[in-house]
């Protein structure tokens, strides 16, 4: 889905989590993995859908008030930088696609792009252990065939 959306800054407590607040869309639900693209850059993260409860909390002073939830996207600075340094308070053309639940490559990419370093390290360790496990199975199979 391509849409022209106004960019807002995320809450401070959302700065180190792997989600983006998006407008309500028919095909994307809260907690789905999505790919957000802007020009030549993209990130894979978790979608959170803007609802009335979120707007109630977000629209308190001193923040800019979201007047049209259907044309707003709330992104942390980390993901704004990954998308090419987009600025808050401006409108950009975004493409938002839902990631298939069985697309493990994209979900691994989401973990590698996560703003929390602990998640990135855990992902790297998991990939290394899977690689070493495969290597161990291959070496065992070679030894058994001799």
C-alpha cells in the first residue's frame, strides 16, 4: 500500500522497541511484521495500529497533535535514520507491506535491524549456533560415511 503520510516522533519509551505506529489499514493488523519503504530505503519492523487510546495519550502537550490518524505515521529516530533521515512534521510517500508469517528471512532481517542491541546480539548468536549445528551435522555425516 502506497500512501502519503505525515511523520511524527515516537514516545521516548518507544525509541528502543521494534515497532512503528501506522494508520488503520485493511490488510495489516497490530503486531504484524511489515516492511516500510521510503524512496530507496526500507526497514522491517512490527506494526502497531493507531487507535483512539493511542491518540488520547499522544495528543497531550507538549507534542504536536495528530489531527488525521489516517494520514499519520509515528516512527522512532532510529527507524527514521534507517529510512534515509526523514524529518518529523513533513509528509513523505511510504509503501507499507505486510510480511508473510512464514518469511523467516525477512523476520531475521527485522531482528538484525532492531533498535535494541540485545536483540541484535541474540539474533547473531542464534545464527552462529545454527551455522555451527549444521557444520557439526555435516562433519558427523562425513565421518559416518568413511
